[in-house]
């Protein structure tokens, strides 16, 4: 377990990371300064919409993936059955093996 000897450094690093502008902030400031307030507000709404929609889309994709994974045993069983039928056809064909 970590001790408290590095707590001040941890808090300082956390505050610096929170104070540092990220790419969203730099994008919004750049659009606002170059194209005006309405472009900056539009950028804010676009980024906010993306932050709301993106996790929902990923959640839906994860649901589809788990649904597909649930079907894997059925596909395996069908494949095994088909292979068994092919094996029977090979051994009982016009030139029987074995």
C-alpha cells in the first residue's frame, strides 16, 4: 500500500493536469478567436453531443458483440454436425475408406 510521503506531489500533479487545457478547450478557443462567438458555441454543442452519443454507441456495439458471442456455441454445434456428415459421406462413398 502506498504511504503518504508522496501525497503532496500527487496533489500537485493532479492540480496541474486539471489546469492544463485539453484538445477540446484548445479547439473551442481557436474557433472562437478565429470565427467568433457563434462558432465557439457551435463547437461546444458539437463536442458535448459527441460526448453524449459516443458512449451510447459503444454500449450498443458491446451489446451486439455479447449477443454474437452467445451464438458461438450454436455455430460450433452446427459446424461439428456438418463435419460429421461430411465424414460419413467420405467413408460411405463410392470408394470407402478403411
